[in-house]
């Protein structure tokens, strides 16, 4: 029975320190306060009957209370299930049903709250806990009411190999899969990564990433808990606010390429911004490829070489450029300590330098499996190696560069991985659409933008107008899915290009849009 990693996660929480752990706006919470609040919240959940292994879905915007909830869940050995706050009824309903969540935490008065109220509660969902607001219905319980409880005493109950997180990720089928992580997989990986990046209690992080995936929640929040630094949360990214925060003494900023692009544009317009940003210690980028020109412009402005790294929901963070040695633009560096990474051909043989192959990963950071999907889990591994589906090369010095994705049905836009097939299913419901295919197009700001190629019905063809249809289809997608999944380009075509077996040739659609 091992509790090494759960103890490591709570070391600073249990320190009794009055140093600031997290801040958001005017609110600050110390490590001692975080300890007390999470104990009260955990006691409230325990009084509701929640037990070790139960799942709690969390549809909450960035907040200190979300951190309190995370720690409260971990104290009881509950599985924290973060849900993208942009998700709507189809996506939220699927995650609640699939995870078997016994409780859900949601912000009052938000679209997520309305979505939740409109859903038929799937079994075994028994408790709807609402953050803020006073207009609760009879089926809801206020978050503050749970804090009005005698604090839970003792150490956290889970063991290192218990489940800690379910991270739902889109696959090529369009159905989100629950990625199972344990305390060992999360804490060992983030401990190794932040050690590599030399995080310490003296660091001050600016965190403007969402807290429902491995970038913001995994590194940003868990890294803070493990290393004991101070993190200032931003509810959304704003380039000017980030620059001000760094100018005020923040040492770490992690972003996605879209954020770094906007910082570069801000520095192009206002040279004083570069002076503010130059005072930081570390800038990192992930979730999508960082354009080389942005890397170079950022370095020219600030003197900082952005540290690019690579990871995914199933493996946590597995590759990173060096902290002290050369950070090469266009690469994601070397394996993070504790991770074994290879680039292999179809026969699982290591490729030679500059040959392309698939990234495969092995180590404690890799998921236990896909929740309730043993067949998909088995398919995802070969000889103990997780098959990422990402294609890469290795240069003579061992630096790994991502080339692309084996699946054309995953679009990486603004740091999100988006299922093309999920969007296609929504658009096919439009009576004007006979056939549709969705692809990602290269975009300097978003990494990829979503484009839809539509074959109209005979009745709709005569009045087809690409600009008007794009607005209509974007609204249709926003009504059912997260707004960032809406198409930003549209082509009305006579037929979809297909191969001899009838499979849509999406690469030809990308070529058509490029022309």
C-alpha cells in the first residue's frame, strides 16, 4: 500500500504556511486556508454519502473554489472529472452518463448551469452542487453549504494507484473517451516535469489556461501544488494583462501558440511590452505546434526562447526541450524523466534520423486505460507501448519534431483537439446538406481552423450562398457544441472526393481550400 505520490501532492497544502498559494482578482488563498477549505468541502461530500472511487464531474470556470474542490475530491479518493465549460447538452450529457458521476459541480447562472438543468439526470447522478448564486432549485445544493461543515481530519485516503482524474478526449469516432489517470501517473509526471523546468517555491506563475485538460490543470495546478509556488489565475487570456502580470514579477507563463502569437503582435505594436515580458524566467508552449517565426520573433523581442513541449491526455507530458541547453524551434525536445519515448515504423522498429514514424510512449505517466472501453484500450497499446497516433522525426542530436497526426479527423485549433466527425454529425442534420466533410486548414493564429465542404441537396443547390451558409452552419454548431468547434471556412461543392473504396479523401479537400 503506497501513498508516496498523494503525500507529495499535499505536502505544501499540509505545511500550514501563510504564503499565498493561489490568487484570482482580489481573492487570495494561503496554503493553510486551502487546507482548511478543502477539509470542510470533503467533509460535506462525505456527509452526502460520496465514497472513494465515486466520480464527480466539474463544469466550473477558472476559480479558487475549483482548486478547493479538486483537493476535496482527492482527500476522499473521489475521481475528479473536469468538463470543458463550453460544452453543451450533447457533450455534457455524454460525459455524465459515461463517467457514471454521482455528483456534479457547476457555476450558478452560466450556460453550463442551464444545460445541466435541462438534462434528464442520468443514473447514478444524485447531487448537483452549485457555486455561487442564491436561486437554486430543489434538486440543487450550494457549494457554500458544504463548507459549513466540521473539517475532515486525518490524511487523504487514496493510494497511489487509485484513479484520480478522468480527462475526456475526443476521438475519431466523435465520442469522447474517458482517460483514466491515477495519482501515480499524474504526480510522478508533473513532479518530473516541473523538476526539469526548475520550479521552486520562489516562482510566481501566471495561469491563463483553462483548468479542464492536462496543460492548465495538469501542469499549472498540479505543478503549483507539488512545487509550492504562487499561481495567479486569469479567467481568460488577455495579452495586455499577462504582460502586466509578468512586469509585476511573475516568473512563469505557459501558453498555447495562439497566446504567444498575440503577445508577439502586442510587442510589435508596443515595444514597452517586451521589457515587461523579458523579466520572466520561463515561457513554455504546447497543445499545438509553435510556428518557428513566432518562436524567433518572441526571442528577438524578449531574449527568451520559448520552451516547447509535447504531451496528450493519455500520456501526460512526455517530451520537452531542455531548460538549460539549446531549445530548438520546431522541435519538442527529449523524453521527460520517467518517460520512455520512441519514434517507430509500422513494425515497431526505431526509425533512423529524419525518417518519419509514430511516437510511442511507456512509463508511469501513461493512462491506465479508457474508461469502460477495454477494446479501445487494448487497441491503443502494442507490447506495452502506447500508440499516440502522432507522426514525428528524430534528428541526429535526438531532438524530436512533430510532423502531423495519423488521423485527419482530429483538428488542433487554439490548443483544443476537436473531432471533425462530431461536427459533421451536427451539420448533417441541416436539411440543406446532402453530404459534408470537415477538415482542418493551416492557420497562423489558431494552428488549424475548421473548414466544412458541403454537398447541398438538389432543392437547396439553386440558392446556395457560401457566406450566408457559413453563418448559418456556425450558429447551428454553436447551438449543439462548444463555440470553438464552429466552421470558419466553407466550400459548396458538387461531390466529395473519394477513393475506390468510397472513403472521403480529406487531403484533397485541404488542397482545394488551399487554392
